[in-house]
């Protein structure tokens, strides 16, 4: 980046200096040429005035062509004059003019209008001008030449000086550009150095603790936000790994312990059957845990593809209630369904989420209690809730509900067969639908778990299905 910025700065400076140098040179060259042409034109006008006198003043023409021209020979830019009659015969000219400036090299004179051109001869450069003047016996031609060799040498020195100035300016601009760029990019180097210190053990480092330029504050802020998300994800992953090891260790130790006890001595067929049944229960628990973890991993990586359709929420709630009716009757818990609405969701995933909420509600609602499934909503959101009159959840635990393997009372949950992944699955299902899970609870008064969907029911017709509920 520093090299590119320096290169761009140098190129821009080179372009600006080149334009300035070219403009200065062109202005000087044009000014000198205009002055030289004006000087020759003045001499031609003087000759024309002398030639137009009647009778023709040959003495005056001779003096102008010889005396004044010879006087100018001592100046840096001497001039020479020649007068030709209508037949091309030389009437008068500056001495030695015919040797290096023959009449044929001058531009043709178009009437009284002067014409100019340049001519090189003998290492000298001349500016030539010619004009015509009408006299009594026809049209005479007036020719004037100005030695501009010194002027050209001046322009050559000026070109050389400007070229050196241009090269020096480019070199200086490159050096200054490199210094300015590296100084301006110092904060980026400081940010890079700070980033290099950040690792798995130092995720608490933050860039905003430094004093950065205004242009880098947004970058530092967003990087700090990314570090916060990474730190939170890393801590969650660490907790998840520890919880996973703990959850897998318990059933595996149970299986190993029962197998070791059964192998210490000969057992009856019924005892071996009991050991196998117990092992099968632990294996089923492991299978449910692995299935749940696989679902969560796929949901986190956005590998699940949902097919949301418009569903009758009341029908879906009634279907879930009917599935759990036998279990509720056995536990002495009343089930109720309320409300009618339309929700757009994946049917299988919706039933799985509702099934997990129902399972939790029945698990912690004592005999004589009730569980209510309710559908409600407005033009912005559709809410499907499961409310129970159970034991409730302490307020300090509500913010962590939905974390993997998190349980309010691990010992109590272990006795009911839960592994702490049910609400995590519900939260992932709602994230796939663009919705969210909300939990409200009071100790001794019960808990309400709400599935909040964005209202998209107008996009497609209502479809109702009563297929079997998926397991959690």
C-alpha cells in the first residue's frame, strides 16, 4: 500500500510539474518569437515607407539596408535586409547576405502581407520574413532576416534547466511521498502489532484503547466488536465442550459399571436381561443427544434448508396437544388450546419446537396443574406460546435458557431423562425462521415459552398437516 500510494503521488506530481514546465517553456518561446517577428515586421514597414516615396529614395533604401544593418551586427541578434525589384534583381542588400541567405530561401510575399519562416545555414538559425510593396514601376519584394541563434541557445539552456528542475522535483516528490505515506500508515502498523498479540488466551485485548486517527476509529471499533463476538463464541464453545464431556461420561460410565458388575459372576437370564435393558436406555439417551447435537451443528452452519408454508396455527397446536394427551392424563395435567391464526413455517420443525416446549411443560407441572397452548398475533408478529402452572424458573436463569446443556437443576433434569438441549434446538429452529424464542416465568406460578414468528401468512395459501410429530 505504501509503495502504491508513493507511486500515485509521484505520478501526479510528475504530471503537474510536466504541465507547468511545458507551459513555462511554451510561453517563453512564443514571447521571444513574437518579439522577433514584430521587430522584423517593423524593419520591413520602414523599408516599405522609404520605397513608396516619390521619387523613389534609393539613398534612403541603401542606408537602411547597409548602415543600420551593419550597426545591428554588434548586437546579440543582428538583422539583414534585401530589396528586390519586380524582375528579381537586387536593388540593395546587407553585405554578405547573398552568401548565406539567397533570395530563394525566403517565403513568397503575398501582396503587402508579411510571411515568416526559419532557416539554418552555417550553424546559424535565421528568422526570415518577406513582404511586397507597390512602387511606380511594379511590385518590389522586401526580405528581412534576423539571427536568432542566441535566442535558440537561450531556449536550449532554459529547456535543460527546466528538465533538471523536473527530474529534481520528481525525485523530491517521490522521497516526500514515501515519507508522508509511511508516516501516515504508522497507525496501521500499530494496529497490526496489536492484532498480533491477540490469541486464544488474550481475547480480552481491544484496539479502542489506543488513540487512532479519525479514519481508523471505525475499523478499530468494528474489530473490537468482532473480538467480543469471538470471545463470547470461544467461551460458549469451551463451556459446551466441558458440558458435552460431562454428559457423555455419565451414560458411558453407567454402561461400563453395569457390564463390569454383571461379569463379576454368573447371572441368571432375567438378570442379564435387566442389564441389557438398562444399557439400552443409556444408549437411547446417547442417541438422542447425538441427534440433537447434529441438528444444532447443521443449524449453526446454515446447512439446513427449510421449506416454510402457510399453516393453521390452531390446528398445529391441537395436533401437538393430541399427541401429548395420553401423557398429560397419566400425570393428571389438563391440556387446553386457544386461538386461531395463520403462521408461515416449516411444518416438521414447528412441531419439533412445540413438542420440546410441551415436553418441558409437562415435565415440571405437578398433578392438578394445566398447560395452555395459545396462538395470537397482529400484523407484525405471530406468537405461539406454551404456558404451564408448574414450579417456575428463578429469574437469574432466564437469560441462559437455550444454551446447550444448560439446566436450572441438573440433578432434577437427569432424573427425567433430559440432557439440556431441548430449548437450544427450539432457539435454532426459530433462528432458521427469522423469529425468536421468549421465556417468561415466576417461581411457583409457572412458565410461558413463546415462539415469535414474523407475519408472512399472506404469501401463500394455508396448508394443514397432521403427520406424526418428530422427536426432540
